[in-house]
C-alpha cells in the first residue's frame, strides 16, 4: 500500500505544517472564516480560456430571467413561449400557476409578461380583479379597458374587428372568421344565461339562440346588442319558430321561449349581472399593444358578476387574437404573438354548471393560434370543488395539458390532489409545504417579517425534477408591483406617494390630495347632472 502524500513543509516555520485555516499566531494569516470564491458568469466563448475552472449551470438559460436557482444560485430563465419555440422543452406554450395568496403568483407572471414584451410578445390580461397588472401595462404603453357598474360596457354581440377583417378576406378565410365570430357570440350568450340560472340552457334553447343570431345578423344594420336579440325572440320569425318546433302554434312558441326570454330580460334590464353587457362596447380592444381589462371595481361579493365579466373578457380577447392571426395568415397584417393571462380561474368555474366546457373551448387551441397562456389559481381544491364529476375531471385537464406547472407554497392537504396530476418527490412536496408557513414576528421592528415562501417557486415540466427558483425584483418592478398602495396613508388618513429604493426600502416623497380627480372614480355618463343656467341646451 502506498503511503499518503504528506503536505509540503514550510522551512521558515521549522518544519511545521500549516493548519487547515492557515498559520496560527500573529502575522500568520490564520482565518476564522473561509470566504467563498468569487463567481462570474459568461458564455462559453467568453470563458473558454478558463478551463478547467469553469462549470456549466444546471438551470435553463433560454427565456425570461426570473431569478436564481435556490439550490445552486445559478440564473434561471423561464417562460412558456420561449421554452416551447426556442428551447423545445415543452410541447404546449402554456403554464398553470398554483400557490396560496400573498406568495407572489402574480409577481412571477408579471415578470414573464415584462420579459416577453421585450421579445415582442404582447401581454393580454383578460380580467384584472385586484388590480395586479394595470400599472405594468400602463408602464409598457398599453391599453387599459375599465369594466364595472357605471364604468364601462362590453357588448357580447359585438363581432369586434372580425367584420372589418371579413371584408378584407376572401373565400374560405372569410367564411372561417365569420363562423368563428358567430360561434363565440352564441357561446358567450349561453354562458351568461348559465351564470344567471346557475345551470346551462337546454338543447332547444341553444338551437333557438343560434337561429335568432343568424336572423339578427341578416336584419340588423350595424352592431346589435342583447336588447336586439331579445326583440328577435319576441317577434317570433318563422325561421326561429321552425327550430323551436312550435307545431304552428304561437302559444306553444311563447311557452317554449318563456324561460329564454326571461333570462335575456334579466341580462338587458340590469338585473344580477348589471348593465355591463346591455350597451355598445365603450373601449374597443387594440391588437397592436399590450391590453388589460381592469375589472377591479367589481366587488368580491358579486361573484356571479365577476365570473360573467371574466368569461366575457376571455371570449372577447381570444376572438380578437383569432382575427389577428387570420389577417396574418392572409399576409394582410404582421404576425403577432400574444401572452394571455387568465387570473382567478376558479371564480368562473364555480359560477355555474357547464362553464368548464366554455373555458375549455376557449383555451384548447392556444398552440395552433400562436398564443402563450398563463392560468392562475390558488389550489387544486379550487378546481376540484365543482359539483359534477365530469366538470372536475375537465378542470384537472387544465393542469394536465399545461406545458409547465409552477407551484408556490401549498398546504400539506393539497399534496394528494396535486401529485395525481404532477409527479413530485417527497423532498419537493416538503419544500412546497415549508414555503406556505406563516411569517415570523420580528421583535426588532415590531412587525411581521416576510413569509418564508414569498417569491419562491418550483418549476415542474412533466415528470422531470422540479427547479426551485427565487424571483428577484428590480427597484422599478417593486414600485409597479406594489399591491398595498391603498394601505400607505399618513396620520390624517391621506394617501402617500411612496418610492421604493433598490434595497427594497420605502421612502415617502409626497402626499396625494383627496381633491385630486385621479383619486376619484370616473363619472358615470348615464347619471350626469347638468346645472340649470336658464338656457336650454
């Protein structure tokens, strides 16, 4: 056996050998703490001469930089569109984000939307309830569409730009875009009726709606509204009576359409769903810039209205994307790619039976239409808390079909449901459970510290090991992503202007005036009062 090679002896130290941390004693250079060697990152071309002192990173470097790998510290790049188009890591440009509230689900989605905007991909936020994305879209120079009671209208019978696009197209392309617009309008009206009744319309009512919409398009000049569709049903034209199978009896027709007529009156008359869908669209969507539908003015107690508005925004947005892609296929417009964000998915799914099918029809063709998608919900229980077993299985399919699943902190009770869809090791499950622990109390500041799992996510692709990453924000992003602006007030209750420093600290730079028009909700044009001046207008 060969003897162990002894360490070299320093002659100046009388044959003694250094200790593991250096020579002890004065001037010996003994260190009680060994500092980590400095690290630099570069391409293989830049560091080729450093071999063998260079090491490759284990995290993908294709896509939007979202943070650092928690285990290795390497930079992590990730987004569904880049991983689908460039890296070929996933087969579907979509992701599903799960996590408890307050841990950063919207933050990681905003980071991807911001990075993709730099790549030329248009972010489309089809329903912002908090709002989480409004400031980002405004900073990108995008379009903000406000919807709510007295704050804007969205006409579900408006074909949008499909009418103008059909005039520019010919042959099969024109027929396809007209059929798509007709199908979306029928689907949307049926979905609103489903929310009104908490159950879908029957087959006969679906057929009546389909024929009534065709009659309406032939008779009406311009863009119809729901009131015009109701009028067609009430007028009982022969074509509608034929599909209603009234057997030549007008009384029988009235009986058959009574429930459908009552539901349409509820949509037109400002009932439970308000007047949002009863008038022409106030602010049409533009396809050449980022867009957000701001629906934060709808109260959380109005769950049916929130679900109806979200579904209408999704239908309207996907219809606009279909028009853009049809024009690009014909060479009439440049090819644009979109990153569609569907937040608070569970609100729509719980609004009524059959709405899972509506959402499934809207979201299934994202890959064929050049659209990346992000669907966001809290837990798997939100998707599985549906009444019908068929709806629960279809809701699970949203997660199963996603190219990647990004998980934040989740309770232990969620692991059984989650691992049925996303294979996870016990170590990965323990990591997610640890991230959802409550924040600790900091006695030095007298305030709660940040939750341990805030900004931490596990990126899962199929059965591959997950990549744990911490999302780091720049100072500009911290200011844009601040969702607690309404809580920053002075002692007198007035809201404060706060700037976020690069280290995350906040400094008060001014105070808003309560008389500032920007602090007040926009006026309702339907309730405008004209002062009497003695002169008739």
